[in-house]
């Protein structure tokens, strides 16, 4: 039977099965007899055993991770996200400007207007302080790189 | 694990603990809210819990080292939500001094 170029040869398959301990007693003895006269076959077995040890130590890559990375590069996904956030930013800015204008125009007494204005101003200043503190401490936060 | 194979606990140094409360920023919270609508893993919060877990664990280890401990046995994690979208993680265990396994295994 002619094997395709990328398919393992019968010898490679036998070496894999031997390295994985999948052969029965008779087949194992027969393979060991062949291996004794074939350095190439012995090298194959060593190679698969090393590969097995390496695979046992490596954390498996979740198929979902591959798709997450692909999605992060996908132009449509990036476009949808960028457009969504841009619209949200425009909406927030419009509400903030409109809210301040309405506050200035409404029929509330001056002390209420100034009170609301002071509260809004305080929120902005305190948020700016919290953001500044976070930006300053973030480089010293080693936990931001952890994914799961 | 409540013991260390091949070693005896010769002294109990007390409770070693570390905790933290962490949150993701509001953008991630909005993303997480939207993912909540469609189901599946909310990676924003997976990351949040993983960050909290590692920080609490590191603080517990630092606390144990400060006490001169060789190991922490009976280690546990506890979690709670302290505010909406913020996770508290507590790692705690018993800090102990160890000695090679032998007849003099009295715990003081």
C-alpha cells in the first residue's frame, strides 16, 4: 500500500505504539527484536518518548483561545467594537454637554444650580484622581498580565 | 494538603493569610455585561478572578515567610463579591516549621 507523503509509515506507527506501551506482549517482543538491529527505529522510539514527556509538561492550548486571537484580528469584529465605543463616547459627551446646558437654563434657584454643578465637578475631579492613581500604580501591578 | 510527605511538622506558627479585592475597569464590565446576554465564558471575569487568586496567594506566601514558615498546610481559598463587579479573594492556611521525618515529631 502506498502511503501519502504526510502519513506516518508503518515503522513510525509501530514505534509510536511501542513508545506509548500499546503493543501486546508478542508484538512488543517482535518490535524489540527488530529495534535491536535497527538504530533508526530505536531513534524513532526515543524521539516519541521525548515528545511524550514534553507533551505531558506542556499546558494544552484551548481551541477557544485560537478563535479569540483570530477574532481579535478580524476587521469586522474590530470595526464593530471601535464603532460601538466611539458612538458610546459621543453619546456620553453629548449628554454631559446637554445636561450642563439644561442645568444652566432650567428654573432652579441659583443655590441648587451651584450645588448640582459642584457635585458634577467633584465627581469629575475625584474620578480624575482615581484614574491618575491607577495609572501611576499600574506599572507596579504584576497581576495585570495574568489571563486565567 | 494537611501534611508534607517526608517531613514532620515541628511547630505551628499560626494563620498565614492574604487577601485582595480587585475590579476590572468599566469598559470591561460593559463587555462582560454584553457577554452575559449571549452566554459562554466571560473572559473579563475569568481574568479578574485569576488576578485576585494570584495576588491573594502571593500575599499569603509573604505572610508565611514573615513568620519564618517552611510551609503552609491546610491551605484554602475563599471568595466573595464585595461590590458589584469587584471580587474579594482570600487565601489562608496554617504556617508551619518542618523537620526531616524522624522519631522526634512532636508538634509544639
